[in-house]
């Protein structure tokens, strides 16, 4: 009786200790050894064992409801969660469960889903002995129960399939119908790849929950590892993007610093461009490999293109040499241009010819550019400019052109090159920047630029019709005397909208360009402008330093077409250009301020304002 009493008390203490807080995975101590130890301890102290009396706890233990354990089992086949009730028979699943449960336990299973929505099996088992319950709990936690369940399930399913195969074979031998009988798989490969794992285990007695445990599935460690790797990769990617952002900021700061030093070097260069040791020690970028016009001689710092002694341009286009197929393309593109809303005048065929030459006679590409040009011309209003020019508007009648002539020395369509192109001179160093911004706003200068483009375009088309060869424009830009103000941010903002216009909407209008008297700093400025232009236009630009400027233009034009200060023999502006430009005596023309500068400006004043007052001392 003492032993039995001690056992009941030990069980009650054990239940209070283990079910008042979350259970651990450790198995409870042996109850019988604990009770024996208690009895021996009482005897050693000389105490008389207490008489057995049925207490409330002992009465409950004697007739208590069996304890239950529930957990969900997820089956996988080939790494994918599957529903075993849809694959295997209920009898095989039940038999496997009863074989896997510890002795003395009963249970059942039913379809369910886990917390992730995967198909699962809900296992419910019960036992009246707490030791048996702990045994099952330990097996579920360790995974031994899952191994036993899948092992028994394979065995039972294989046995069922063998029986089905034998039954089908017997019926077939006896000539009986096998219709309606389930056809088992020929092989049991699906059973070999089957695996199972338990999660969400609950232990309870009646409605009282003793313990809830969330278990990891066997393959969940791999999934968690993959998730962790993904999170780590995302974190590294975010760090790399942040580092890239910081690096780009550093590059932007370095570029700004380079621009600042470039502008500082530009201010140090004088109008005569003496080649200082500091500048000559730093080579400029290489000149383009292929150009329409050849350089007079190789630039010291960079190799130039091979000299072309033939004055005929490499992309020379003669109207009489066009094939019937090419004339048909001109006709088709002309119709498409008009259908897109474009407007053409008497030189419309020449205007359309430029699109096809620009795209190497690829009709679809030329059509795309022609349509975009038609849309832009209608929106910008340049169609109206061309109509005014065709109606007799002269260059000096362009709105605000007289104000422009007092801020910079520029000579549009001055003369012709050996290839027949119109040659334009601009002395960029003579630009009075403050006056340029005082007299003209950005909108006015934008319209002036478009008017000049239309003027040159119209007369190029007209000359093409008269001479029978495609006429373009050859630009000569003198960079001598450029200062900090000429490469400032406000200048870049004013010129940025107009820089790509000739490239985008006036195909084959530019035939070539030379930048003369260029200091090394100008090469750095060219890097800022290049992204605004196409590769084709970039290849047309040649940059010459002060050492190689003299005589350079004599390779592309006859001496009588080149001003004397550039090595030619021309001392006055030739016709018809001289009749176009603003000159002294015209209304609104300030003879004392027209054409600033000591080179191109002085050359133009000899013709346009021969009796004009000298320029102020502050003008270059």
C-alpha cells in the first residue's frame, strides 16, 4: 500500500510539474525508481509509511479519460507535397499508422492541411499511460515515428499492389473482365522517393491542452537555408547598389572638378594661343579616323586621317547619277512625307533626297526620320520660316539677327569649299557673353538659330538644284580666346536645345566641321558636347590646335574662298554673302558695335562698316 500511495503521489507531482509549463524534450525519470527511492528515504528517517487513502487525485487517475496527442504529417513525393489519401488506400494508411504507434496506443488519421496550405494528414492518437504518451512524443520529435510510418506505409502499399497485380493476372488468365479494377503502377518508384515530416503537435487531456509544439519538417532546414541565402543575397545586392550610388556620386564630383579645372585652363589661354608647356604635355583625344575633309597635316598630339587630295567628297552625290530605283524612292518618300503633314516647296525633291542619303538609301529608316521631321517642323513653325525665305526674305531681315551681329562675329554661307559646300565662319572667342544674354533671351536665340538653319537649308537645296550636286554646309569655328564665361553653365543651358537640331531634323546639311586654335581645354569641353550629337556628326568634326591651324583650310577650299587671316587671299566678304549681312547704314545697325573681334570681326567690318567707329577697348 505504501508503494502504491507513493506512486500516486509521484504521478500527481509529475503531472503538476510537467503540465503547468511547456514541456521539454527530455523524458521523465522512471516513476518506479522514484517511488522506491521515496520509500527508502522515509524508512531511513524512521517514519512509518502512511496508510493508503483514495484522494481526489488518485480517484481521477484511476478513472480519468485517456490522454490524446494530435499532430499533422506532411508527405512529399519527389520533393512536392502530396495528398496520400488520393494516392494510397485508407486501409494501407491505417495499417501503417497502427504499426508505427507504440504498443498500447490507438489512433486514426484524416485529410487536413498545414499552416502553409499544403495537403497533410491529421494523426490523432490516445493512451491511458503517460509513459506511452511520452514515448510517442519523443518518437515524433526525433523523427523516428515518421521513418516508421513511411516504412510501414511502403510495405502495406507494396503488399496491396502485389495483391492487385495477382488478382488482375488471375482474372485475365480465367478470361474474366478486369474492368473497374484499379490498375496499380508497374513500378514502385513513387514509394522509394516518399518522405514525411510532422509539425504542429498538441498533447491534451479531454479539453485541457497540456502542450503545443511547432516542429520543423525534415526538409525545412534546407528551405530555411535557401531562404537565408536569398535574404543574404538581397542584402548584399542592396549594399552593392548603395556602394554604386556612392561611387557615382564620387564620379559626378570628380567630373565637376574636371570641368572646373578645364574652365580655369581655358581662361589662361590667350587669343594667340601660345602653346604652354603645361598644356602641350597633356595630349588631346585622338581625331576621328574617317572624315569628309582631310587635315592639312597630322596633329602633334593625335594622329589625323590620311590626306585626301581629291576635292570631291567621299559622299558626293550627283543628281544625274541617281538610278531610276533611287528616283522612285524619292518619289515614294516625298508622298509619305506629305501624308505625314509635311510641307514642300519647289526644291522638295532635294529636301527629300537628303533623308535617303543620310540613311544610305534604306527606305524604312529614312521614312522614320522624315515622319519625325514633318511632325517637328509643323510644331516648331519652321515651315513658315522657309516660306518667308522662299518669298524673298534676306538674311539681315531675320528677327533679332542685327542684335546677334553685335555680340559675336559670324559669317554664314560665306563662300564655297572645293566640294561645293557652303562655308560658314564663327569666331566663338569674340562672343560678348554678357551682351549676348542682355540683348537676347533663350527663346529669341532659339528662333534665330532655326531661322539660320532654314536659310542655309533653303539656299543649299537651291544650289543643289542649280549645280546638280548635293550641297551641304562646312562649319569653321575659331576657339581662340575662349574664356570661362564661354563654357559656363548658362551657356550650356542656352546651347543644349539647339545642338541636336541639325542632326535630328536637317539630314545631310552638315558636311564637315573644323575647330581652329583649340587649346587642350577645348578637348575636355568637346566631351560635354559629343553626347548630344550622333556618331555620324561626331566623325565630321576635326579639332586643330594653334600650331596646325595656319593653312589648314586651304586643304578644303581655294585660297580666294578663305579669309586672309586664315592663310587665304580673300580680303573682303564675297557675294552673295555680303549682300545678306547687316551693315552700316541699315536701320537698327550700330556700326560701332557690329562684328566684334580682332580676327573675323575685323575682317567683316572692312566690308560691312568700313567707316564705322572703332570698337570699345573691352571688345576682343
